[in-house]
C-alpha cells in the first residue's frame, strides 16, 4: 500500500477527498487494509474469524433451520388435529 500525503486548504476539502478515496477503493484494496490492520493489532498468529464462521457456523445454521422447520411443521399438525 502506497502512503501519500496531500495538503488541503480546509477541513471540508480534506473530508471530501477522504470520502472520494474510500468510494474509489476496490474490494481487494479494502481487504488488504483490513488484513494489515488485523495483523498490526492482533499479530500474525491471529485466527481469521471469517473462515471459522464459514466452516463451523454454516453447519449450525443448517441445524437451526432444520429445527425451526420441524417445529413449524409440528405446530401446523397440531392446528389441523384440533
């Protein structure tokens, strides 16, 4: 990531430029910045939470969905039997 310094006449111009820089960033640039901040704060040995949720959380979500679907079907069956 290339760091650059720009000087503006006032705070309003600087704020507009910062917003435009944020808008013009590509998704890969955003990911690189997020990764560098994570490494700076938590170190290189930190676990990437996103991959954990993709691997583990997804199965739990499917189990929850099955449980909710079964509960809804039981309620429908109880209403029909009354």
